[in-house]
């Protein structure tokens, strides 16, 4: 056993690129492996930790070998360098945006992530030009796709009502209902479809086609529209072009395209029939057909897009900073609502923390301004140019078409998804497809002079060329090591945070929260949860700074603002509480909960006229619920219950929305000595 490990180590150290070729795909399933402690809003770290470790090890071995022997795979053409240069400039702009960002840590994190993606792209360019390494990475990727897809299908069928979107969200499944998972598979569908048309052996063609089909089937089970549209469009692009390219194999291509189209149709049709037979609701196809402007999900996206456009108008040149959409969302929403008083979009998503714009390109414009958007377009144009040059080499057209179809699927999905380049798994498979395209295009161009392949030993290179290659590898190693350290500290912080939430001992929980903040002092969810723990321990003065930090950097749901105001009142800063609630009402003008809370605070400050204005505004929005909210906030849940029971037309306290606000008010009333009865009507919210 030890001799085998020694032999394996020698093989890897002798050819470090085999390491990244074999292991990068194993990063994709890491978020779906259960067992590690989790928190609701904890920062993701598993994929970043594994990716940075693999890349650091690979680059370290490469640098070690550079001093002794030749590494002929480390060469790049002018086309590849143009793509890498465009991506590196965009990554640099992401990092520089930390200078003007509200949430500096988010901007630095996004810049670092993009930098590491470009390092990964450079290494994959070297991998995919070698046929053996390319076959290795495709085999491992295929196994991972099968593993994830089969697990998703089993989980969906075993989960019962797997087509019910609310059930999926409430049950918090590992795979179902998660757009980042579907977006990742959307790239794999056309990628393996193109390979199924390209390979000569029927057995290999069947395996590639089956991989594409199982990925498509899992997308249908996940029930996400944007990835489904992307995968469908990218695959149809591959099928359409495959019948026009490679004249010598046109008959074979047409036959395989026909078989694959029939197979895709049967898989989709089988899902439709099974749903109708079991009566479990609408399928993904039905949901696609039902999509219109009145759909709730569409309306939410329109609100988020409107907020992104508002940020772009306010900061047109440089944006608000990478990763700062969530931090600037309340202000953008306030301005959006101020000019659209009667727009129904203004009343949506009061109870949710909005992290992203659900449109990668609007988010880039909002966060990075016109400069960042132009740099991204420059990177996209470099990829399109590489794709076009690669297609001109007809003997490689079908694999390039598959990779290009995968890029197309990702681009379309990112137009209505909240993940895009913010999700490590989807980004990795995107950059792998980009490496396939650019490596084929590179065979059409001369190698660049700075990294030209030599027939002599590596040590015979000129000092200038050797210095450039070493510096590039060293810079990549530094970037991956920084990400490795950052992901490790975030991971430790998340585990301390989860342990603190589960600990009932006040002193131990306090220690755990402080340790979590020591490792990740910028984590808003840790600040907020620790602040709420301090508040419920009647340590309001200590809680306020943590709650303010969280609400100003992304935790902006209505209950977050109201909780901060409650802590400010208990800390003796009534003026600050009044300002907090006034701002919250401006952000959520249709929130009955916030208007009632603001009215109660105004009455406490003996401003009855202003409080009456809030009451009238609330009754105009929803008189049946406004009256009960008013009684609930001002007099407690017992008074609200009695009011609703006296007038049957009013909303019962247990049916008020958002439910998180109901629970928060009950907790606050208990904290101040009130012990409300269990509700006798509506939902039991005790």
C-alpha cells in the first residue's frame, strides 16, 4: 500500500497538471455533503477551501519542477493570453472596488474569487490541450454529474411532493430547489451532448449521451426555469450546428442528433405523464408555459432588477462595489419605492434578505459601474472570438460546439439566476468549458513569445522568459494561498457560529460567538445573531453595535430593522430607534408591521399626529390586517386576539404576515414581562 502511494505521489509530482485534471470536478458536490455544522446565513467555504487547496498544491509542484526540468505544457498562445488578460483585468477591477465599497470584505472576496478562477482557467488550458489529461478530467466530471443527478432524482422521488416549491424551500433539501445546482448541470447538458456526437466508439457515445440526459432529467426535477431554458437552448444550438458541420460525418451526426432529440423528448414527456398520474402538480415545462408578468417569481425579479437599475443610475461609472448589492439594496429600494408609490412590486419580499439581483449582468452594472461592465464585455468578446476561431477547425467542431453550448447555457441562466459567477461550482464548469474553447482556438495561432515551447531543456530558456513564467506561477500560488487561508478562517467561524446557536448556556454561547467573530469579523449573520442573543439577555447596549453592523451591510429584512430599533429603545437611545423605524418604513412603505411599530414609537414620543398618519396609511394598504397589527404592537397579542375575535372580518393574529415578525414581537413581549396566551384562532404561532 505504501509503495503504491509512493508511486502515485511520484507520478503526480512528475506531472502536476494531472492533479488538477483529476480533482477539480470533486469540488462540485462538496456543498451537498451533509454532516458539517451549518448556519442559515453562513458564508460558503467548502468549495473555495477545496479548490484553493488543489490549485495551491498544483502550482507548488509546478514551481518546484520549474527549477529542475522542462514543463512543456505551460505554454499559451496569443488567443489564450488575450482571454486570460481580459479576465485578470476584470478581477482586478473587482478588487479595486473595495476602496469605495460599504462592505469592504465582500468586494475583496469577489475580487479574490475571480482572480482564482482565472488561475484555474490558465491551468485548465494546459490540461485540455493534452488528450490524456482531457479524457481524465472528462471521466471524473462525468462520474460527478451522474452522482449528483442520481442523488437529486432519488431525493426528489423519495421526498413526496417534490414539485411543490414551498415544500422544497421549507424542508431545506440538499439538492432540490437550489438554483446553483441546476445552473451547474445546465452547462453539462450541451457539453456532453457535443461529446456524444463527436466520439467514434458507440459505447463512449452512449455514455456521453446518457450523461447529458441524466443531467437534463435532474434539472427537470430541480424545477428551476432559468437553468432549464439555458440547457435547452445550448443543447439545441449544438444539435442544429452539428448537422451542418463535418461533411464527412454528416449522416452519422444527423442519426445521433435524431436519437438524442428523441431521448430528450421521452425524458421530458415521462416526467409530465408521471406528474399527471400522481396528481403532484405542475411540472417544470408547465411552469415555463405559465411564466408571465403576474407570476410571483417574475414580479420579485422585476423588483430586484429595478433596485439594480437604481444603483446603476446613482453610481453609473464605478458602481457600489463588488458584492455590495445586498448592502446597498435598502437604499436602492427606498428610492425605487419613493417614485412608485402605488406599484405592487413595492410590497414584495419584506421578510427576505436579498443577496443578489437575479441577473448577473444587471448586478455587474450596479456593483462595478460602466467600467466594470465594459471590462466584462471585453472578457466575453475574447471568449466569443476564441469560439469562432475554434469552429474554423472543423475536425474539432463538435467538442467545441458542446463547450460553446455549455457557455451559452450558463450565460442565459445567469440572466435570471441569483448565482452565476457568485457560485463556485457553476463558475468552475463554466471556466472549464471556456478552456476547451480557447485551447482549440489556440491550435490555430502561433505560440506567444513569452511562453513559447522549446525543444531544449527548460533551464535553457532565456532568463526573461523563465522569469515571466515563474512570476506568473508564483502570483497564482499567492492568490490561491490567500483564498485557502480565507476559506479556512470562514469555515472555522461558521462552525463556531453554528455551535453558539445550538448552545443553551449563555456564557458558553457568548464565548463561541466571540470566537466566530474573531475568525470572521465581517460576517453579518454572526453579528446579527450575536446581537439578538445579547438583546434577549437584556444586554441591549452591547447588542446595538452588532445589529447596526448587520443591517448596514446586508441584513435588511423588515424584522431586522425592527429588532434593531427595539434594542436601541432598551439601550436608552429612543431617538436612534425612531430614525431606524422611519428609514425602515421608507424602505418598506407597504409593511403593516413596520408602520405599526413606527406608530407605537411615535406615540411613545408623544407625537400622536404623526402616529395617526401611520395608522391611516396602514389601513389604506390592508384594513383587515392593519387593525390587528396595530393592536398587536401597541397592546400585545391578547388584545389583537380579542379584536380579531370581536370582528370576524379582521385577520387573525396567527395569519398575519410576515410570520417572522409575529414571532419577533412575541419574543419581545415575553422579554418585557408579557405572557400571551396560546392563540385560539388562526395558526398556532407560540
